[in-house]
C-alpha cells in the first residue's frame, strides 16, 4: 500500500511534470520528468559526510529545492522514496495488518511513536513494512499536497524481479556511498533482500560473502551484478572478482527516459524507476 495525502495543489489535468524524491539520512536526490517526451528536466543528488538527523535532513531538502526552484512549480504527481534499513518483507498470505509493528520489531529497532507504513510489491505477494520520516512527508505535503510515498527496497525489488531474465541464481547489489542493497533472485523468485550500512571495501565484501554463505550459494556459478556507485576500476569491484567468478556491472534499463545531459553515473536510477 502506498500512502497518499490529499490537497488541491497538484494539477493532474494540465501539468505534464512529475517529481521523484529519494530521502535518506545519508543523502538526497531528486529528478523532474517531462511526461510528454519522458525527458529529464532537472536532477540533483547530495551525499552527506556524516549521517544527519531528520531535522537537519529537512533543512538540506529545503535548500536543495530552493536552489532548483522546485518549491514554485506544480506537478501532476509527486513521489517520495524513503531509503533506510528500517524495513522488513512479509509474505502476503501470512500478513496480518494488526501485527505490523511486531513483524518489524524483530528486524530493526522500532519506537512506540514510529509510524509504520507498508507497500505491496505487486504481482509477487510481498508486503514491505517500513518506518518513513514523518517530518519529510509533512514538508512534501505542505509544498505539493497529494503525494505517494514508498520505500526504496519496494521499488528496487520490483524493478529487478520484472527485469531479471537470467536462468542462474543472480545476486544484484545496488551500492551508494554508505549503504548496500542485496537482492538475490532465482529467475522470478525472490530469495533474499537485505540492506547493510558499510564504510569500507572490507565491510562490503564481508556482508556479501556472509549473505552467500547463509544462502549456501556457489561462488563459482553465482551471477554477481553490481550497480550504483561502483565502477570496474573501483576497489569493491576488484575485491569482488577475487571471490566470485562471474562479476559484471549491471546497467538497469533506462530506455524509457531520455537522459539528455545526464548519465547513469550522475542520476539515481531508483528515482526514475519510481515513476
């Protein structure tokens, strides 16, 4: 389920622009898409040297939006994406809504005052429970009115499941500077999704190897696909090659959008996949 707030400031009949925003205590990114020709009008991202608190993060988002004059524009749709490790997946047939906080508390620390939100990963019988940043949602609502918010893991998992055509078990890792999202697929079946915060190449390799050990995956046959802030000349890529036979950079399909002056290196494809 995606959460919506209602207001009159969005114009779905005459406006042709959509806004997608990804929010993390470690960074921010957004893009504005022209829906007439699916081109990127403007995009920006920022990574913080240290993790911010929610109030500090809101100030950074205000600054970013002001710099790009986002606050003065109207959009036909606004999507907020929360990226954190405060989430858990529950098989839909086993899901009981009244127990939402109980599912989540066994996977992460949940405060009594935390709002628990949920997404459904369509066509795959998965409910994703997570903790959004309420002050950020309130700020977006005050600016634009009705909007949808989701968790980044819902978007990433759905995109990879839909796109995966490999017959062998595939491990996809989407990495930002401080967080790695691991998705393991067996054709169209999700074996695992998990997120870890890391600071060094050794951390990255530890979480990757630990995941493979727990799932009893064969390093010789596993297809390892890395994307996000990873290049072939990076220490992470070279380190992965020491442990896995089949490693490559994964290029998510962005053919729906005309990137223009932007490239896959300087635009966060998660915010595009949300649109």
